[in-house]
C-alpha cells in the first residue's frame, strides 16, 4: 500500500508553529505519512524541506505585497507544479489567505483525489467578507482558531470546525517574582522589522538612560537576526533567536513590547503584561484605517472587544509615545494586574473543551472520529 502524502503550506512563522504541531499529531496517528510543502525551522525539524525559503514569502501589508507581486506569482507557480507532480492525498494551507487562495485555485484539477483543508480562517469578520464565499468554493474543510468564526463560513456551506489555538494548550512555567527584563518583539517579517525596529531602538535608548536597572532584550527568529543587527549597529542590546532561550526570557519578563500578531497571544498565555505596536507603509495604513471594521489591533483586545492591552498604532507609534507608555506600565502595578486578570480567562475561550487543538486538527485532516 502506498504511503499517504500530505502537503502543508505555511508561509510565515506563526503558520510554521501551527504546521509543526499538526505534523507531530498526524505522525502519532500515522507514522508512515510523507510530508511535503513550505515551512520554517519548526516544520523542517519535523521532516519538511521547504519548497521555497519561508523568509521570501513572509510579507504582510497591502502595498508591501503589491511590491512583491511578480515574485509571489512566480512562487505560487513553482509550488503549484511541485504539488501537481507529487499528487498528494491531502493539502493543508495555513493562514496567509492571499497566497494560499491563489495557490489552491490553480490546484482544483486535483480535487477528485485530493482533500483541501485551510487552517486559520481568513479574518472576514474584520474585512474582505467576500473571502468566506470564495474559500467555500475551493476548500473541503476550514479549521478555526476562534469559536466565533464558524458562523461566517457555514452559511456558505463550507464545513468549518473550531479547534482552538495550541498556544493555550502548552504547559507554561509561571514565575511569581519576575526579573527586571523587558522583551521586545519587532515582528516576524522583514518589512515589519524595517519599520518597527528603528523605533524600538530609539525607545530602548531612552528607557535605558532613565531606568538603568532593567535588562532590555530583543527576541527574533534566526532568519531575521542579521537584519536586526544591521539596525541596532554597535548598540549593546542582546538579540535572542534561540527558541529555548526565548521561552526563558518570556517566562522572566516583567513587561513585553510586541508588534501586533500571534506573539500577543503567546505572551498572554504566559500572563506577561505588554504593549502592542504596529507600523506599516503609509498607503497600507491608510487603506487599513478606511476599510478594516475593527476597533482594536491586538488579538486579545479583539477577543474581549475592549482595550486590555495598550496599543500604539501607525502615527501614534513613535519613540516618545512608546517610552512614556513603557514607563506607565512599569510604574503602575494596576495596569499590569488588570491585564493578567483577563489573561487568566483566555484558555477557556481559546480551547475546545480543554482539548489539544493540534490533536483535534489532525483528526479532522485524517478523517478520524
């Protein structure tokens, strides 16, 4: 009997994390499965040699994507040909709807023998509602991280299952008395780093002059460490790209400053008080402000529909505003304790009956009950 082939496509680090967790659970149920696709370091450790380096694909923002459009079309065509040649039994695309939707659209000729899954619902509740109907045409099943999402897709006859977020299933080490460490997360994409890290650097310099008894650490992924080094130059701020050391730093953080994204959920799962920031190209920010139907940027604030975490976005995010917000959070214990109170409740909201989300996702993908 031929071994089952699964293609998993994850074009950014958050997808790489979900993909690796999914692979681990699938292998527990069928150790002989052969994996192919696109992924980062975590998926590589679990057996996938990426068709295209993930760093080339990890771009967000409307204007930023347009600038790389021809490269993306080329990457989609390369991936399409690879998948058509191996004829997989299952395709799982993770997040990155703009890339993945265009890819699966070109692969519909495989639909008779290949099952199509998408993991992480496109944020139709924020903007581009039409994507719910589009996805229903090209996928068999959608796996959601948030419990409120299925209703947006089931009305278009797309089988949609809430599995939860694996970040909240992981065992965490909670340290009552944390060290005076402030961790900075400038983003997981090069275009984010180039906009956010220079502002972080200025704020870090201001803060280190004012509060000399704090250690300031920059946390990133291996593929972006050199880019960050170029920005900080000779400044002696430690850059951490080792995953185990990253966890240790998060556990011991007194406060974190993070670019908006999945990292805010990870920090919340450790109950680390934080400030969320974001900066993008002027055209992208203009479009987002006019078209996105959301009051908040960070996922925690979106879940609760109120400001739990302070946000500094677009023109409000600069070195002075960030420095002042950091000082506020350090000096005011009520700000930190209020955040932690809401973080305590998140696992109940983010897990389905306290079950392992990756296990649930693997069962759906393999068609197990």
